[in-house]
């Protein structure tokens, strides 16, 4: 007999712990509940999150995403690169629902995951626009500016900076959720990029960090590879 959906998609205690860390309105909580239920249904056929993290879905994924809002409280226009199962993009959009002019662009090249994201946006009523495209194509086609660009568990920091540079040059703030190897990634990235990052410890623990950037500039003379 399959486990109940609640057991698959996080316990009541886990949800309470997550919302204690990152409180939301009742309306936002209802949207997040609908999203979690949908993710649990789709997870059986499409791998959206690591199965081992399902019992802590609210703390490991939702609260981890919600904490970004405190670093850009005035941001209305967001771009989430490599959205996957919707973290942080759908979660952010659930909070921004009802705010005039708010929009979260979710960029996901995997067609199945993009289909899930569209359904998540539909059932939650969140202001999310799904772009089933490569990140480079999205950035090239984007007209105007955005307020904040995010990415979570997508790529090494050196590569993320290349994706985000055009958006940051137009005024966006970059917020990248990274793991415990953030210092190693920063050391490698600064060989190729001039940045002055602000590093924030994740509220959800687990050795997670948030890299905040307001400026990204490519170094004129990157290091040469040793032969």
C-alpha cells in the first residue's frame, strides 16, 4: 500500500518548523499546500526532488526558498534559472501572488519539469511564467530588466555568474543558494570574475549559504590553464 501523500511530502511537524523559520500569510500557506500536494503526485513519475528529502520537504526546500525574500523585500520581478521542481521560483511566486505587477520567470529546459511548473502555476494562481528554454536563450530574449535573479542547486558559481552577468548589468540582484562548498566555489569563480559577494548563512542550517551579488564583471585576463 502506498504511503499517504502527507508522509511522502513532509510531516506536519516539518511544515510547522519551516513556517516558524519563514512565516507566511494564510493565503500563501494555502497556495504552498496545493503546490506540495501536486509535487507529491508528480514525484511518482517525474523526479522533481531527491526522494530522501521528501520527509523534510518544507524545511529543506520551501523554507530554504522563502528566506530569499528577506534579502530582496522590494523585488517584484524575479527570474529563477534552472527551476527544476520549482525551488525557489514557484515558492517565491506563491508569496508574490496578489501583488500588482509581480512576476517570476521560471527557466527550465526539461520539458517534463516545465509541464509540472505550468500546472503548479495554474493550481496555485501564482504569477509565474514558465520558459521551456535554455538559460542563454532566455537571457538573450529578455526585454527590460528584472529585480532579482536566483538559482538553486543548478551549477558551479563560476558558471552561474556567466548566466547572470547580463541581468545584473541591467540592475538585477543575484541570489544563489549554495551548499557547504561555497568558499571553494568562490575561490574558483574569482579567477574569472570580479565580484564582491555578501555571504549569508541559511536559516535552514545543513551547511547551506546564500551568495548575494549586486555586481558581476568578467576579468580581462583569466588564468591560463596548465598543460
